[in-house]
C-alpha cells in the first residue's frame, strides 16, 4: 500500500489509525475496549462540535463534496491541507453519492492516494471519515489492511469500511475478520454487509457466530437466519453445540425485535427451527446462558399468540412443554439456582420477571412481579 507525499503538520493530533493499531495489538483477536473510545480527538470535538446532519439526508454530503472538489482543482494541494478542512461541514458516516461522485470525477490515483493518507495520518475523525469515503469510492484491494484497522473503531468507521469491502475483491474475507472484532453498532454494519454479499464462504460464520447477544442483533438476526439458510442446517444441531447455542440466540433475538428486523412471526421457517432447537436442547450440558435462552423462548411461547412463533396453538403448546421439560430437569435447575445464588443478573431478572409465570422448578418461591 503506497502513501502520497505530504508531511504531518507539527503538533497535530495522534492519528486515529495509530490509536486503533495500538489498542488492537493489546488483544489482536478481540474487539477494542469500548470500541476504542474515547478517540484522541475527543477533547477537540467537545470544544468544537461539528454541524448536525441536514434534515434532508439526500443532500448530507454536498458541502463536504464541494470541499473535495475545490481541493482537487488545485494541482499543488497536499492531502495534509485537508486535515482540518471538514470539521465545519457535515461528513456522513455512511456512503454518500455526492462524495463518491466527487471522488470519481477527480483523478482516480490522486483521490485514492489522498484517501489513504487521510486514513493513515488523520487525527480528526471528520478527516478520517472523508479518507474512508474516498477509498470506499475508488480504493483497491491493496487498501484492505488499512480499512480493516481503522474499521476496528467501528462505531464511527465500520459503515464506510464495510461498504468498501462489499465492492472489493477479497471483501468477504475482510468483513469476516472485522466481524470477529467488533460489537454493538459496528457489528450491525458488518453483519448486514455480509448478508448483502451472500457469499457462501461466510455461511459457516453467520450460522455460528453472527449474534453475540447484544440487543442490536435484532437488526440483523432474521437476515442471518435467511441468508445462512438456517433451516437447512438443522440436522447438525444435535452434534454441534456451537451451532445450537447460536440458533438459540438467533431465535431469542427474533422473538423480541419488533420494529427492528425480521421477527419469528415474519420468518417462514420459525416453527421448524424452534422444533429442532427444542429437540436438541436436552442434549446440551446446562449453563446459565443456555438456561436463560431457553427460559426466554418458553416465556415467548407462553405470553404471545401462536402466530407470533409461526405456529398453531397445538404446536406452540408442544414447544413450550419441550422447553420447560429441559429447564425443569434436576441438573438444569441446579445451574439456575447456583446462578441466582451467585447474583447472576440473568437469573435474577428471570426469577423476578419471567420465571414466576412459567412456574419453573428452579424458582418455586419467587412471587410474580406485578410490572412484568
């Protein structure tokens, strides 16, 4: 990967790329702590908050695109001239047609080199975002290592990094690398990009790892189930505990993501997947996480109408009995009781809000919460 000529101004802020690289080196296989926040430019952005996005999002990047066009019109202009050029205009975090058009109207090599320099040396999030936007428009596969690293600061930079990976050769592999190292909103952007690509090479990861239990998984859980063809992998549930655990998370997420994404009611294979998961649950060793997932699914099957799980009333009742039978086994009940004694938040929440309605063996003396 080449960099264009230009020197970093004396006294400039720590490049955000170096910040991401340093944090990544501390735990190369894990997401950055707190998504890498606060960034090195945090204080300056608190002192000088940038403009808000316009109400009409179709014109969100127009002002930033004009800054770019003015810059590229000057043959002698250096990328370093742009380090503080975008703080007073709105720079969209997502792909913007105006910025992409400005990048493509410029000399492609110069636009690419400018994007690389800003991503690598920018100490201000606005400048780095613009560098990413340039690479998302005109970058090449040579830019993937740069994009992966800055994408680790995923709450801000994953949308454009993921957009770039979608159009680059080798992008699916880069998305999978990043997906293992991001959480929260960053995970939403990356997993949704993987779903749009629909690359067969990503299917094993989508089947087993996409949902990490965060509430925001609701935006993509149904897409994962659909694109990964979850209903075609049900025969593996009895022998693949990782898949069984992930299917539980997907089902639980889809049971409670109305207004966010595809729910169980919207998913044509909901009943078949629930039945397969309920059958496989009894072969799993009990853990607090597994108990929690099964109890929430049993609660959904108790409190919601059958169509909310794609079932008839008889099918819903049978599914609920299957889940409760596992939850009430002595070994599973012991795990739940021990978790409650250890003040595990999941078991406390279940005992106070959900278990009383299910009449689970592990929580016989907990009165129902009137607000549950």
